[in-house]
């Protein structure tokens, strides 16, 4: 889904950090206080943001495999419509899994997310696992 926010990649360092924190959060206060460490982090963070802002996925047929789309209940940057849009990318099954939290729900719901990923992987490997045992 296209981002409806103005681009960040060309902002000054100060404006860039302020806007990243406003939109996403995620930079620990310990890093924000250490300007030298923040300066080391900024090129990688800018590259990440530039990739998000400029990537144009090619049009292609839906994938022949199921997709599981994960999200956070309070993620203002990735609303449920964006998660649901992944349905169009598969010709097989589609499932959504939404966990409590915002854009970085992985931090607060790590164990639940990992358990759900494991569950899906075990289910997906089920028939293959049976063939391995028979061999």
C-alpha cells in the first residue's frame, strides 16, 4: 500500500529523527541521548526509510502459496486495510494475525508472535514431515 505521509528521506538529521520518532517511535531514548551513536545509526535508518518510500513492487500474478499477514491492533501506520491487502497477493489461503500493540508490536508480543509463527510453520510442514518419516 502506498504511504500517505510526506517523504522523510531528504529531511535534515534533526527533522528526520523527530519525524521518525513521531511516526514510528522505536529509537531508544539511550540512543537519542548519545549523538555519536545516533550519527552512526542514521545512515542505515535513512537507507531503510528510503527503501520504504521508493520501492515500487512489480505487478505479478498472485503467489501459489498461502500468506499469513501479521499486524498490531494500535498500529496507525499499518491499519487493518493494509494488512488485508495482502489477500490479493495469493491464490492460496490467507490468514491475518493481529496482536496487541502499535507499529512495534513485536517487542511487546514477541512470545505470542513466535508461537503463532511456529504454529503456522508446523502446519505447513505437516505433510512434508509425514513423507520424511515414511522414507
